[in-house]
C-alpha cells in the first residue's frame, strides 16, 4: 500500500479544522454547498495535489457526493474532513459512509475517524490496513472507536491515497450506536487552572545568563516544581496552572544571589499554595519500584524547605488528578491538560525550560522502567539544563529533546510525526537503496523504488563502507544519541534508514562488492517522491503453505476473521511458522494463542503507577493464554529487532503455549504506550506499564530473547536466503 505510513502520519498531523458550536446538522450527505466553493459546507480538504470536489454527477443518495482523485504523481493522499467538538456523552463514536471506487491502486480508499484531546491524538483509524482498492460500486463502510472522557475534538471524513477515483456519500455519525442528533451533551468541568491564560502567548523569560550556581538553582527548581505538580493536593486538584506558576517563580529563583535566598523563594512560593492535611498513605513494601525522593534530604536544601517538602509525601491527595490519569483497563498513564504551545517562539527560554521540566518529571514519576535508565536520572536533569537554556534555535531545541528522550532507552520513545527541523537535521532526501545492518555492516538489502534503484547501479548485497568520505562506523557512533531505542540492535535498525540521507541531491558512496572496493555518486530524493516505508508494507497474503506439511502465517496483514478457516486448513500439517518480524495488524494473542496451548497458562504480569505515591509502581494483573488447543503441530515464531510492542507481547504469549522462538533479540519496548506533548507541539511516547514474565524477569530493553538464536548473514542475504525461516523449516521437519 503506497505511502501508508506517511498518509497515517499526515492525517494525524492535520489540525486545521475549526471548532463549532453544538449542533446536529453536519452536512453528512454533502448536499449543502456554497456558490464559488468546491467543497460542501463545513468541510475542508486535507492532503495535497488531489482533486477534492463536490460531484453533482455521481451520488449514492441525494444529488451530490465528494470526489477525490490524484492529480500529481508524487501526491500522498487527498481527504475531505470535518472537525466537531467532542461534547457528547458516550463511550464510543462511529462513522459510517458509502464509498464508490474506480481504478484505485498504488494506495487505497477509506473512511477516517480521529479523536483528539488537549495534548494531541487519542484515537485514530483510517482503514489503510483494509486495502480498499480496485473498481467497486457503492458499498457501506464503518469505523468505531472508544470515546475517551478527555476527548476535545472529533475529526471524520473520507480519503484516497492511491490513483483512480473515490467518491464518498451518505455519512453517519453515531454516539453509543445512536445517531449523534440524539446524543446528550457533556457538562464541561472548568478548573481554576483553565482560567489562567497569562502565559499562553509566551513565558516572558527571553534568556538566562547561566553560571554554575544558576545551573544548580535551575536544577533544584525543576525538582521542586515537578514534585509539587504531582504531590501537592492543590495542584493535583487543578487549582493552579502549573506552567504559569513556573514562569512566575523562575525569575525570582534566578534573581536569588545565594542558595539560601533561592530556598527561601521556593519555600515562600510552595507554602503559599494552600494548606493540606497529612493522611495515612504508606508506601507498598512489595512494590517493584519506589518513588525516588531521596533528593529532598540530599540536595542541601534549607531545613525550612526540606521539612515542607517531606511533609508533602503523606499529604491527602484526591482520587483524581488534573495533570495525570490512567487509562481504563490497562492503567498506563494519561498525561492530561498539558498545553502544547503549538505556536511557540523557539527563542522563548521559559518555554524551553518548561519542556525539560515537564518531560523529566513525567519520567521521574510515571515511567515504569525508570530503574533501567543508564546512570542517575537526576544527573540527566543537571546535564540538560544548559542545553535547553542555551538552545539558539528550533533545531537546537528539538535535537536536545531528541537526545533526552533517547536517555530513557525506550523504543516507544522518539519524536513522532513529521518534523521539518529534525528532518533537515538528519537529511531531508533519501537514496533509493534500503540499508540494513547485517553483521554490523551496512548492507543494501532492498530498494524503496525499483526504477530509481536501478539508476543507482547498486545491487542487493553491496556493503556500504563510507558516505561522503565518512566511514559508516564513524557515522553510527555519531548518530547513536539521536536514535532513541531500548537496545543496540534496534538503534542500528533505525540508524540504517539514515545512512543514505542527505540535504543534497546526490551523495558519494564507497562500497564493497565481491571483495572489490568501489565508489560512485548516486541521487537522493525527497520523501514524498519515494516510498521509504515500502519494506513495512508486505503485499502478499497473510497465510500460505511453504510445503504441504508446513504452514506460514504473517500477522502483519492478519484479520481475526480469517483464523477459523486457517485453523481448519492447517489441522493436518506438521508445523506452523508465525513470522512476527512485523507489527500485527490485529490483536491475535488470544484469538490464535488460545488454540495453540493445552492448558491456560500465565505468560505475563504488569506493573503500574498511581496517584497516591507518584513514582511507585506495583504489580497488578496477570494474563494467561491457551486451554482450547486445536492445533497439534509444532509452532515456531520468528522474531528480530523489528518485532516491537504488540509483536513482542504476542511472542511472549505464544512461547507460553510451547512455541519455539527463533531469530534475534526484539525491540525491547512492550506494553501500552502513553502519549506526551511538549512545547512546540512535539509529540513523544513512553512504554506506560511495566511488562514482565510471570517470574519477574524483565522484558524492557532486553526484548524477547529467542530460544534459538539465528541472525541473517551477509552471505545469506547476498544469496537471497531467509536463514531464520530456513531454521524454522529445519526444526519442524526434524523427526521426533
């Protein structure tokens, strides 16, 4: 599916729809139009270089539809979209609609539905994985998503990401399965913090003159500010806009000439936020991770400030927090009411320091894998105070964010979504050759575009040794800090995509072929003219037979609806290969896993944070799989560094049923991810719950360690072999 990932990200980032008052006439049938406009009333066009217009010649019902048709070869998608406020009571929201297709290929059609909160996207679906293509008469499609309590906007519409024509008509919006016109409205809760807008347009702190003492003062401010954010009952209750409070207190801290004066300023400020009563909250002695609050006694603070901060540990805090919640069922953190400051001036030092403090404290109190961070996390705060205070421009700021995000060693953590500054920093153009690190060598393993690939003169199996006279080994060492990931193999996975990036239209490469040292200059291309995600878009079937006795399943394109027939088809085979070197398109842990094991067996347990003692993580639920075994053959699961999150969780479950894991260590980032929004509307994530084997063995950073390690070799790639799959076939074929 062409540019599927790019289309998804572009739709996530399209935030142009405007708020509307509560109403029921959303022009869902596209019948209302205005003279001189090409779109129906209330709709906008997302995407670029597609014709998106009202069509009076084709319709499903009424007299009009919307047509979406590609007009430029390098266009990624065209979309008709509308945004409405999420002011409705209900647990689910759904869109239904009719689509008609004519010659759609190299992409697909679909409806889309997106739900946003204050910090960004909460839920999103665009049907790209359904691969709706070809020529087809009118057919109704539907999407349903959970409607989170903190939802603020609902975006919906239809899209075309391929060639050909797509018409959309007859949309319906449903809340809890009923027409939106019948939905009851929510009564919004307004907090005192919401009314404080003094610093929404700027922090009023343009610069900071750092000295060693001021660096220490700013570190202490960050520690105290974050602690109060999550521990002080008045702040927890939403009585204060804590961003604004930072901008009020920071100038006073910077004006203090001694640590004693600084502590006096901080004590006066902190103690002015209201009295509180202490409770009987106690730490859980059996917790996996305890709050890290030793800094209160070890930072050399004044007795007055230290005593006040210690007393906050046992303060009675409400059961709900303005700034933090936990998603129902999973209990990963939900970071609420974090203002994105989308139009941030990157010369605003206060906003940059806010980004550092916000992120550092989120990790300090709500990252379940804080104990796995290399070194002391508090030292990272000290190190990055000058980086954020002295950043000279947008690129400096975002690179600093990228680096500190990398320090938590979590593959879920990165700067997500297209970012022009970081794209330019890494190189906005790509060569056509796809590089993978095999035996720690940069090997050409594929081409993003076959025609452009031929023009390079490169071949699969060529080893790239230098780019623009810089050895690849040196490039890797320089880039490691800019590619956040849980472990080294996964860093190499991501760095590989950057080896042949450049802001120039050509690059000069040195490479080895058949033992010969060669050199040439090749072209690079903008990302919108080359499909750099082609390797993630496997096009063949999710199921096939390798031979009459061995079946193969690729969860990257699986649907749960297929499984009953697949289980029937494989019942007489000797073995099943499940290739988890991908991200599963649907959740198959139980729908398939329950049929692989004789007994219901625990395969995982979790830790989760809480509001009573922020920073404490306790063991919670377990999960088990198996008990309905239908399949009697051997099961072999293939994994590598592309097996991440849900793929890792699936591998854990299938291993518990008796499956053998073959391949190499996975990405080491399991568990539901939580979104984080930082000033400048920078989006990142963290693994939000701790994921462990039943005996407490870590999975984060470690990944799923295979039972039989098999890694691709350079010779194997050059010969066109899949050595991991070959090992699986060999294992299944062995006589018992």
